[in-house]
């Protein structure tokens, strides 16, 4: 039985992520949201070591939200390079940013 409170959707949405990595260094890097719901998301593609519990800012277009890292995919596992994140701010990405991103991607095909 699934414990999630809201359904998840598979997506491929480019975002900018910034915060503090496991070495205490500030960063701002691109990443990809590969799965999302109203309360969280799965991020892929950060090339930095991030600790569980860290708060990261995630920006898509003009919209920004903060997420807490709740799990980190282990090296060599099928989740390697992924972060499971739970939203901590009241707002999530607005539909306009998602729709704009999807329209831009569709226009490049």
C-alpha cells in the first residue's frame, strides 16, 4: 500500500537548485525534476554530495520553493544520483511555470 498523501506524476522538468552541499560549499546548479506531487519531488542530476535533512531552494522559471531532502539515492543503487524532497514552503511550482516549460519543450520537437 502506498503511503503518499497525494499522487505522483512522472515528469522531466529542468530546474535550478541552490543551497549548501555536504562539504559546506554554497552552490547553484541545474537539475531535473523527474517525479513530483503537491507535497514533494524527486530530483536528478545534481553533481554534488547532499546530506539528508538539508533545505534546498528549487527554481523553475520565476517560481521558487524550498524543499527538505528526505532521502539520497545511494551510489550504485537504482536511485543513484536522485534526491527525494519534501516541500517546506507554502507554495509549490505554479502551473504557469510548468505549462511554459512544457510548451517550450514541445516547440523544440
